[in-house]
């Protein structure tokens, strides 16, 4: 399911990232890769603040819909 559908406070694992190579490369440089564990800190209208590794990232709705996850 897309990350955009995950509730605040949930912990999920990245399964895949959909989109162009540039999108996957950009997210990969931020640590959002298959197998990474993400914690949703805040979700407002599809825009999210997520925790990945020891960092917090802000992503927009378009990116959050491209990240496919499963419950960790």
C-alpha cells in the first residue's frame, strides 16, 4: 500500500518505489530504499514528516504515493 495511506505513529517497511529513475535516486540518497524502516511522525493532507534511519524528512503527497510499504 502507498505510504500516503499510513496513519501517524505507524512503523512500516519500504517494499518498492514507483516512478522515474530520478525519483528513485533522489529518495535513495535520502535513505528511502527497499527494506528501510519508516516511522510516520506527522501526516497532513498527504504531506508527511517521516523518520528514516536517524533523520526526519518532509515529503509531499506525490512522493508519499510512490513509496509502497508494508507493516513492519
